[in-house]
């Protein structure tokens, strides 16, 4: 048979199409009742299998229009709808002239049996007569059924929204606890690095210096190796100190966000050669600790992304306080990117960085926006509301 599948969801149509074509049937597809009627006007169809809730024209109205048609009135019609159904739906399906009423997902055997039954009933269907009284009755039943359906859907949607809201609040609280635990662990590791590893490396460096001085001048190769060892240990000490600082910068805790941004910008420029111009508004008081930490971590991650991906030469950073907000804007002159395609292009890489930055901004009630165009640089803007003074 040549069957017309009517459903607004393409995945539902595909699933039914593959199932029916596996049984040697051919299929046509329509996304709503209007498209189905247009298709029926030019195609020969043996039966219609239709969903109920669809845009433009639903399944009830489609069935009613087919039964009113002199050419199509005997066309077998099967309602195939989701589990969100009621006895009113089944009653209205009979009223508008549907032959069968199936609930998704029905076993393929049930669908095939329904098709065989409606084809047998086709020959016995009388030519319709639709006087005004019957037409009005059908439309009244149809309208009332739609009102009931919409009320049910609105109640379900309200409940789903409430559940989603609770889940989002729980997820945000859980994520916040994870971030707090992460910061606490960073602080512990930074302290261990500074108080233990760095001190031990300094002791080794001192002993290597003593060793280099005690080696006789005539043993030039050994003395040069000892001096090189001392230099390597010194570089290791500096690297460990840098890592410890990035894990938990003391200047941020003691002097605030502006000092932390200045120190990190200076270190970044000296290490990478990328110029950072920092313009900060004068703050009359310290920002909340969680706000300072969020802005600082986002700044760190942005510099990390610039170093890895942007190939930039200059970065401009501005910290302003428009009204009761604090705003941090970071703009580079690098190669830029398409924000919409970033996850696919850098799967498991840069996309997670941006996601983490957005999460940090959201945790303190703020927003993060990314503006970028390929070969035209990138600008990241963070806006966080402040408590009243």
C-alpha cells in the first residue's frame, strides 16, 4: 500500500516509515494537516496514519476535512498519537470519522492489523452527508476537545517547568559546592608547593651552589655541569612558584582584584611577549570575595586561551563599574573564531574552557558573552551585579 504518514516530528515519521517500508509498503510524509491535504490533492494514497497535535491543522481536523470530501471520504484514517491521551480524544476520533485509534509506540503487528481492518471497512463506507446541524456538532465537540487538551498540556508544562526550575537550582548549588571544593583543594596544593616543594628545591639549589664553588677550577667540565644544574634548579623553583601562584594568588586575597589583574598581566607579558593593556576603574571598596575570584579565574582562562589559540599580539583589558554592576572586558587582536562552531572544531578543548567560564559567571549571578569573528579577534565581556552599598 501507499501510506501517508502525518506527524510534526521528523523522527516519528522516520521511525514509522522505516517500519512500514520493511513490510514492503511505500510511504509519503507530511508535517501537518495542511501539507497532508495538499499532498492528497495530487497523490494517490491507500490510507492515512496521523498524529493529533500538530501546527496549522491537527489530526482531528484533517480527518474531518477528509470525511467531508466527495473524493476522499472513504480513505482509511488511523489516529496514531502519543500516550498523552484521554477518553475524550478517542470519542472525538470516532465523531470526526477516524477508523482506528492507536497509541504510540504500538507494536508493528498492531499497526499492520489496523491497516488490514480499515482497508476491509473501506468498501462499506457510505457517501457522507454533512448537514449544518451535524457540522456544528462536530465543530463544537472538536473545539471542546482542543480546549481540554490545551488545559492538560498547560498543566503538564507548568509542572515540567517547576521540576526543571528545581533541578536547575539543585544543579547550580551542586556545581557551586564543586567549585568551592576545587578552590579549597587548589589552596591546599598551592600551600604544599610553596611551603614544602619550593623550600626543598631552594635547599638543593643552595647545596648545588656550594658544590660548584668547592669544585677545583681545573675541573672545568664538572664545574660547568654543577653551575648548569644550579641554574636548572633555579628555573624549576621559579616554575613551581608560578604554578603555586596560579593555583591560589595571595595578592588577590590580600590586595584585591585590581592588584591580582595587574600582577597576572605582567607575568603573562614577560612570559609570552603578548602586550596586555589594563585599564581599571578606581574601586571605593573591595568586591565580594566570590565575585573577585570568579572574575580572576575567567581572566586567567581567557589569557590561557589567547596563549594557546589566538596568536594575538595585543590584549586590552578594562574593568569598569557601570551602575550597580562590575564589568570586565577582554579583547585580543588574534585570529578569532566562530563561537557557534567552537565545540565541533575543538571538541574536548576550547569549548570546555568557555563553558567553565560561563558557569563561573552564572554562579555569582552574572553573564558572560563572547563576540568573535574569524581573523578579527575575540572579545569576552563579563557583567556581575553587586550588592547594594
